[in-house]
């Protein structure tokens, strides 16, 4: 993939279900018309993340259909839903085989060839922490999982389930939350588990170009020890000297050197994940600051170490987060979208974010209609096509300082500004990231070519020229913006 790639997440089951209705036939991945993929490429995407393609768990589906919280969340958005619209969680994997409804493993390999020929890469899921409670491995290899050979103590009962072989296996768990009751927790202190998951990654790598790895910090040795150490010790397992991810990434990249690893990682462990070999790590810090903080706080985060920035993946919506329109509001969400689209690092978008969905529903729901808010869709299409320019992917990035128009006016601090420079082309991004009207002055390192005493800058979002008297530029570029107004100023020098 090119530098600063654009990645599109698609809930594969819902997407194909809607396409099947439209085409009036059951569609596998190989039945998707070429123009669908070509439109994705036209918008400037480098890769497609097909979320949730692995063989689904019958038990996970049953648990989801009976879960009141899931049902209530769906009913709030789709009152007419039925239980049959609820499927298994894509993150409770029964087996790492592509589901038959998608066409199976061979269909995925064929799709990858097609996408690669179009200039698109294919990203799939890898759920390292756990598998489904009814997965094949639970039955055949219970010691791959955190388990007890005796009934759990009272305080442990909600953490474990009993198998057919009278083994008690732990549910997958984030130490800060209740266990995921449709999952079985893998034991990463067992060398056999590590070997199995490494081989699983090699199998996945044979049919795609990269993986988005779920909750990777849960498998870090120290966190695994803190969460499960006492139980694991009963089985005689000790904390390994090396990290699983370091070993696994090395093994996969020896065979597939260009394979891409994306980490969903939190708790300020992003840099650690990058040092273990991940190509990109979730930037939840930026998401939270875009949602809740000021432009100055955001700017402070963007001044972090260069390599960290380049290997971060930016987003304002995915299958875990609330819909951007609801979380941010309409105008703020578009300003935030331009921010993530014009920074260093990978840029992640959810297909329903681009469509302008109003409300997130649980990922177990398969009846999401994908209804489009056309003004939002058009805005995203424009932002994506503008930031598809090579300058945003091969140029040099410079953050810019803003200055007050009048002494004592602090509103200039509401602006975010940076430029991308490639050869003699500059793309200057300026955003008033606040709910107030604001003014600022920008000092341009490179000035545009002068034309009859005027500087002419093309503003790409509006499609209009901005004329500035050359004599006034000695004091800087003065700008006055409405709340969340944004410019992309293009000029040659």
C-alpha cells in the first residue's frame, strides 16, 4: 500500500445481504459486480477490510439472539427487526475458514486476485485473544485455552464454562469488563497455542494482504499474566520470555514480506505494539481528543514522534464506536473527517460512516439497510477524492502555527492547520475546530506564484479561487471562519 493509505471497513454479511436483495439472488463475494469495487478504488481507497468473514458460531448466534442488551439496542434503531436478523458475533470465531455464504476460502483467494488487479489490497480479521465457546479447538484441544481441571471457585463461576469433556474453560475477557460469554480464552503461555495461532496467521496470509488484529494488548505477556496468571500457573505454564506478536509477525513476514499488520490497541500501549512489529496501531487518543478536547489538545498529540505518527491509524467511526454523526454532530464530524483524512498515518473509514448512518447498531445485527444521507455522502466523496492526491501520500507534512488577528484574541487557538508539500505543489489544510466563529493569521513558508499583484489560491472543497493582495502577505494570510469551516488551499510556488 502507498504511504498514508485509505482503508474501508465493510460489515461483509450485512453488505452482501443488501446486495443479494438488490440483485434478487444470493450473492457470494465473487458475485459482487466489478463496478462496486471500482467505485471504492475511484474514491481513493487503497484497501478493503472485509469484517466478519470467518465461519460463524451457532452458540454465539443463540447467545446474541437471547441477549436483552443486544435486542434493545437494535430495537431502538430498527423497531421492526426480527430475531432472525441477529447473527453470531464476527469476533466469536468458530473456525478460520471463510463462511460458505461468502464462497469459502477459494472465493476469498480469487477475490484477492481481482482486487489486487484493480489496485486494492484485502484486509481480514484476526481475533487473537479468544475463539467461540463451541469452536472446533475447544473440543479437540482444550489445553489451547485457559482452563481448570476442577470446578471453579464461587468467585470464578461467571468466568468459566464446562465442556463436554468436563474441562472448565475461561471465557475471553478484557480485565476491565465482564467476560464475553460467547468466547473461550486462549492461553498464550502454552507454546502449543502460540504455534497454532501462528499457523492460523500463515493460513490467513495466504488469502489476503493484511490483518486487523483484535484487542492485541490482551495477549501481551504482562497483561495476560495479570488477567489469568493464577489459573495458568495451575497448569504449570510460565510467562514466556518473548511476546507472541513479535514471534508471529516475524514468522509471517519472512514468508509474506509486504503483509500488513494493524493493531486494535488501547491503554497507551500503541508504541509498544509498534515496537513489536505492527505496521499500524489504532489512534484512540486522537479519536477521544477530536470528540471531547480542544484544537490545542489535538495539536499537542500531533506533535508526537514522527514514526509513531506515520504508523498510527486514524478514525472517527468503526464498528465499535458510535456513528460519527451522532457522536460528533453533523458539521463537527465532517471537520473531524477532513482531519483524519489529511494527517500522516493510515486513514480508516466505515462504509456506513460514508453513507451517513445516524446510529450504530450491534455488529450481530445483519439487517442494517445502509440508507444513504446524500449530502453527507457527497461531502465524503469530495474529501476522499481531494486527499487522494499524491501530495497527501508522498509529500512532506508540516504543522503550522496560528497567530491572533488582534492582540488578546485567543480564538486563533481554535484553528488547526498543516500543509503537504510535494515538489512545487502545496496543499494547505485549515480548520476552525470549534463551535465559535474565529479568525487567525497563518505564516506561509512557501508563497504561491504572484499574478498581477495578487496571490491566487484554489480552495478545493468549495471549488473557488481565493484572491489575496501580494502586499498583504508580508503580515501573513488572514482567515475568518465560521464554526467547523474548513479549507484545503492548493497552490504552486
